[in-house]
C-alpha cells in the first residue's frame, strides 16, 4: 500500500514538472508611424491556451493608470479603430490600430495572466511622427538699445524632436555668426547696432510636414542719423526754395529747423513739413516762400530722441538766375495772359490765310 502511494506521489510531481509555463516568444519591435497610418503589434505566445492574453497601454508616470485594450480577441474600449485577431497556427495575437492619432503614442504591453500576481509581459513602444509645434514660451518680440545684448529663445515639440535654426528676413546675415543661418534653441546677439533690427525667423523642422516657423521682431532703439538732400541750394531773390532732410531714428525723433541759432516755426516766410515713411524713417522739408537777403546762409536740420541727437547743415546761397524747380510756378508764361493768347492765335490765323492766297495766285 505504501509503495502505491509513493508511486502516485512521484507521478503527480512528474506531471507538474512536465507542464510547461506560459511565455511570450515574440513581440513586435519598436514602431514609428505617421498620423493616419494603420499599425499592427504582434505578440506570439506559448503554452498559454488556458490563460487570458491581454493588450494594455501603459502609463510610465502612473503604473495604476493604464488603458485596458483587450482580452483575448475582445476589445474592451469603445473605439472602432482597435481590433485584435488570433492566429491559432502560430499562436499569435495581433493588435491593429487604424487611423493612428497623436494620442496613440505610448508604451504597449502584451501580457499573459497566469495568476492574480503572476503575469508574463512584453513591451513595445509605438511612436507617431508629429509635426513641430513651437512653444508659446518662445520669444515673440524684443525692444532693445544699441550696445546691449539680446537673447532670442525658441523651443518646439514634435516627433522626432525638431531641429531649431534661425534666419533673418530676406536672407540677411546674422551679425554674431556672420552667416545666413544659425542652429540652436537660443540666438545671442551681442553689442547690437541698428543694423541688427528686423524680423528673425525661428524654424523648427523634423522632416514631418512642412515644419513650423515663428517671426520674432527685434526693434533696436538708436539715436537719430540725419542726412540732407543736398548740402547746398541756390535761388534768386523773391523766389521760393524747398530744403530737404531725411532722418533715421527709433523711437521717433523731434525735428527742428534752425537758422542763426533760432528755431524756425511756420509763418509768412517759412513752412515746415514732416512726414513718416515708416516707424524709423522720417522726412522733413523747409520751404522758404519768398527769399529775402536775410534768408541766405546756413540752416540746420536737427533730430533728437531719448538716445541723443544729430544734425546736418544746408547752405542757401543767392543766384542771379531763377532756379526751376521749385520756382517754376513763379515764372511768367508767355501765354499766361488771356489777351496775349488771343492775339497770338489771331496772328497765326491771319498769316495762314495770306500764305494760302499767295500759293493759290502762284499756281493759277
């Protein structure tokens, strides 16, 4: 009787030892797909006929917060994009995800549940290519002054991780690198000048779609630069002249015309015009309406802002002849008098008749 019990015990132990433990023999390698694609994750199992096989999406930040996708071939989430098939010949479960979205990126696991606390698991990453998106905390607009340093920052997300590079509007050179392009998240401009102002483009590119771009405006405050149309203007007495002056400055300057140390204002002799062609360029003219002897001499065009001032000199000198323009309107036209005009036309008409009569007599 004892021998029979021993034989039974050894047979039971042998049976337990001979029963194979479930295992995962294959899991798909890392997947990288585009938005809108269909992706398949395969999981081959052995000795798992009596155990449930599940697909889950893991959460690396919180292991307890995961997405339970399927059990066997039954999908447990209300999303028709997910399907699970089983091939009994090679014991392979295939998870298919159609019309892949950005949110499908993540770590997926195939697991065999052999017990409450006994699970066999294999993991695979699914990456979805995502076009670059530039973060809102990137630089948008900068106002600085000449001689200071400026740092422009640009950060972007996407998959693969985008490359960031910089360029200027119209392909202008970036002063620090003396090149048309600069690569990196931050662009440092040192000891800026007025030539550094303008639009800088942060471009994020990872090969997906057309990339992303942001224009960053750099405004550089600088003291005025004054340039006159001509250094010398000539005109005859009792006729008008217009002096021209151009100013480049930021912020906008205060402009003065000065003669003999006195600031000129609009009156019966002078008229000043000021008009801006852009935020940084201003033009001004001084019209001397009817030149007197005292009006000849040196004029200053002066521009000032908070960063300083600059001026340029124009000489107005007397000429014997009237300079046209601008004094064209003051010259007397030979036909400006209506009586003169009528007499002239009558004379022409009479001369024509005499010529015609003479020719007619000659031919007859």
